């Protein structure tokens, strides 16, 4: 089973004012094969029960999200919901559009979460909801169904309040003590992946007594067949034994040395490059997308994970990358870049631990010039099978895209250098 | 250079040639002079005209050349041993008088007669770095980049370093006080990293 992690494309939660019953999240660019879970707490200025939310993205052809759980608090102040959609292909830059059946004045807390290694089918995942009157204990119970799943949760109430996670089992992603709507909301998830399937209580403690609404949704991890897409099992790293005085040397002893030589002469290398040249590089870090492999001797590249090379054979690796942002005008902009490392399930640090190395920088001359940040070097951490490398870039201004004409296209390469 | 093959030993092995073959493989992988590798540098300035991809000649000062890659041509390297290669280049440029110049550097591969995958004289540009160089800062600029050649190289394949600049520039050699004299010269190096077919 793959380990669930949140992708770096996850945007910051938004506290927004709805217009005629419609509110939008921040923009974000989820990668292919990611599950987007949207945590929503809608705050109505005038209480109204019997309301429901419709959730979709803003792609050219909008994708309708499945509302997995939804519950109003009993006095109709807040609508608390969790919706999700699985992207088999990257949709580009999108927002989440939330529409309330009540078009009255409202605020909304909207928190999309982009999740890697989630199962593309979530129909068997657990959902739960709870509400109570005049209490400070905004919690509920959800019975998970899979070891390794995650649980997201949302709560809201009809008074300004400070909401504090009730225990270490809940991580607060965002909360809003909102005097304008006279409501409060909080969204979060369980701190750790769930253990064996079991009933789990989670939620918030409120600073005021009030009616509340609470929902929770389990997110299932990908099964082995899906996770094998980017962790296929690499080469066998040879082990050389020590030979002692008086030992009868066998053919195996010599063949072990020969195997080590064969390994070194056929060590893992991979190089991928951009084939589209249309990726927008904005003012927040963007994962560079690659469309094809020039060579890949150890299955590090998989087009379903098109922003990364995944180490299959553990060892130390050297990274090479360049980002071609084309010819642009003006000499006031600049692009910064970095190699972005994420640990996988075999790393002793646990999956999802991130780090950066080998920065790059580029800027155009005046009045126009090409911008191509580059960097290379040995990654300063031992890489375990499943750890992966991406390249990220950000620009000082918007409007830049990657380029594949007139120069060498953006590339990312890895070379095994040592066991 | 001959890439040695790894022998297979059998029970009650009596063939000393197999042991010698194994020794040859270990020697190929561990002894610097036995693996294809090069490093060349420039001691003379090179002029880069405006808006023209220009080859920088490197072959006249080969500090390391274990596979005679510079013998066939003084501008770049001519591969003699089949395989994958990694290479890097560093080019310091003399500060220009005015303006904000854009400089691009890259490798240019020209396929030779022995490559079975591409027609002779097919070209590939790989590697790459582009940035600006601002006049009046009192310092020279150095552009460095590295890459693994995206195709398997065969004997006769030919690689050069090229530069393109908006405004004419010159590579710098030992003339700048911002770096230790003798180190601050254009450098082109590379090495065989793996078998390939």
C-alpha cells in the first residue's frame, strides 16, 4: 500500500466572502493521479436550515466534486461539508467553486487538500457526521476501514468562538473566529495515518457553548497495484564479502566481485525532459512537468507521476536540471529554482519528509532575453527506494511558461554515484 | 578504449584468464587513467559575436584526456568509447561596458558515422543555462552547467561547447581579481558513466 501524503501544490485555506451564494478557493495546480479533498465550512449571516452545497472546479470543462459528508448545525448557522474528486490527468490551474442553495450573505472557509498516493476509488471510505446543542465539545466518531488511511474533519457553530483541537489526534489546518458572520469554523485532519480500522473520536473544544455541526471523511490509500507505478523495485545492490586467510575461495566469491563490477557498469541513470512547453511558472513554487524519458535504466520515470524521478535502487545520487522559461522581455524578473526531495515509504524518516537542495537562478537581459536556471550536484542525503526528486521554480512575476523551442528543453536527470 | 567484460566463474575454476578479466574490469572502474575522462581549459580569451551560436575551442589545453577525445579535433571532444557520458562546463566572461546582456551556454552534439540510432551529422543541443550579465558591477560573470548526454554516444560522435550572447562578449582568462588567479579559466570536463547500446 502506498503512503498518503499531501502534495506541495496544496493551496493555503481561504476565508472568503460569498457572492450570491458562490465562493471560490485559492488557485492551485494539482498533479495527475491526485485526490483533491475540499474542506468547507459555510457561514450564513442569517440562519437558515435545509441548505446544501454544490462543489466543482473551474477547469475548462468543470469537474463535479462528490460531496461525501455534509451537515448543518441545528440552528442553521453553518454548513459543514467535505467534497472530493480524483484527477487521473492534471487539470491545470484551477479553483474550487462552492455554491450554496441559499444565496444570502455569507462567508466561507474553503481548504482544498491535494493528496498523493490516494486510491482513485473512495466509495468504501468511511464518512461520519455529528451535531449537538449547547455544548463546547464539537466532536464526533468515525470508524475507519483501512490501515493507513487518513481522516479529514470540519466543524462549525453559530457564535464567534476559539476552536482548539480536543486531543493530539487532530491537526488544525485552519480556523475562523468570524465576528462578521457571527459564526466559527475549523478544518483539520488526524495527525497520523490511522492504524488498524477502529472507531476514532476527533474534533474541537469550543470556547463557547453552542450548537455545532461536524463531519469527517476517510481517505483511502492506494493499493499496491497503483503504488507500484512509481516504486517498481530496483537493481540488487551487490554485497562484497570479506575473505580471510586460509579460506577456500569459491566461484561465488569471485562472482560476487564480478556482480559488483557489473552493477557499477550498468548503474541506474535516468533523464527526462519537457515536451509541452506550456507550464505556467507563477509567483509560488511550481513543480516542473516532464513529458518523456531520454533514457531510464531503472524505471525511475513514470508518466503518471510526471513531475518526478523516483529512486528504485538505494544509494547516493547526483541530480542535474535546467528549466527553459523561454525568451522574455524586461530585466526586472527572475526565476529561482531548487531540487525538491520527498521521502518514500522505505525511508527511516517516514514518508512525506521533504527537503531542498541545489538552488538555481536565472534572469533575462534587456530588453529581452532567455531565462534558464540550472543546477547540479550530489544530493546530500542517502536516497531510499521510493524517495523521489522534483524540480520546482518560482518567478518574481506571473506570465512565464516553460519553453521547448530554440534551445534545450527543460530536463531532470539522476545518476547513481555510490551505495 | 575497450570496455572489459565481466567473467563468470564456475566451480573448481582453473582458468587464470578469468581472474585477469576480473582484474581488468576492476581496473577500468577504479583507475582514473583507464576510464574515458577529460578536462580541458582555456588560457586565451575567446570572442563571442552578438546573437550567434559560437563554438568555444577547448582542445589545446587538455589537462586530462584518458581516451584521446581531443586528438581528432581541437574544438571539442570526439568520443572513442561507446556509452553514456556526463559532462560539465564553466565559462567566465569579461564584464562588458554597458547594458544587460543575455548569455546562453549549451552543449552541441553532432552524430558521427558509427552511431546506429541516428544519421550522421544529426545534431542535438543539450545541457543549458541562460542568465543575464549586467555591466558596471565591477565583476565578471561565470556561467556553469552540467548534463548527461541524452543519447548513448558512439565512437565518432562529437561534442562542443557553444555560447550565444545578445551583445558581443569575451571569455575571461586570469584577468579578473575576483577569483584566485589560475583558477578562473573556462573549463570543459566529462566522463564515461555507464554502458549503453
